[in-house]
C-alpha cells in the first residue's frame, strides 16, 4: 500500500499541497504489531510443544506390560550378544597369541600380533613379523658368536708326546680323552 493512497484527493493536488499533506501524514509504527504477532506465534508454538510432549508421555505410559517386557528382553539379548562377541574375540586372541608364542615371539609382540590378526590389521601383523625375524636373526648371530670356539692366548693344552702317553695311567688317559679326543686318538693309533 502506498502512502499516497492514505491521502484523499492526492492525485488532484498541486505539488506544494502534496508535500504539505505528506508532511502532515502520521505513519503508524508496524513494528509493535509485528512483535505482538511474533510473540503470539511463539506462545502458540510453545503450547503445541507442551501438548505434543504430554501426548508422547501418555502414549509411553499406555505401553502394555508385554511391550515393556519385549523391550527389556531385546535389550538383554543385545547385551548378551555383545558379551558373547567380546568373549569370542578374547578367545580367538588368546589362541592366536599362543600360536605366536610357539613360534618364538616375545609376549608383547605376540599380543599385538594376535589382536591385529583378529581385527584384520594385516599391516601390523606383517610389521610385527618383520620385527620378529630381525630379532630372531640377531639372536642367532649372538648364539653363533657365543658357540664359536675362541682362541686363547697361547697353546691351550700342553702337547703330549707318544712316550708321555705310554707312561700315563688309565685315569690320566681318560682325562686326556675328555680334554682332547683328537690328540688321544692320534697318540693311541700310532
């Protein structure tokens, strides 16, 4: 709606009269009306919201005992199924851990490998396998070095001549046999 529509005979007025008429025109403040309408709409929405909540509570209270029992049964069944899945996973992890331990994995490496295998995390399984092989190789090298005969400073056992061997008692010959079987065999065979 135009302001000129609120003034009678506006179209037939001169420019000066139009200006005076417009200046004299009082415009109503519509914002207070809009605020009132908004407040009314909010109050009505709040009322409907409360009614909806009351209806939902009423509907929930009307559930039969059978429906409540069914909901409880379903909740318990879901809980049991979750527990069963957890126990099955723990059992499978324990079995796989035992397999890894049999292969020589460390306790920690066996645990992480078993969990990764059950969870389908094959990257971790193969990373742990690489670690295991590396550790096993290091252990083998250390064992090989420990088992290797180390030379001692000088001749480890005094050489026994054939003449000395012939003069030895049975106990002395047994001792030589225990210490240096090759020497014993060579002296005995001569």
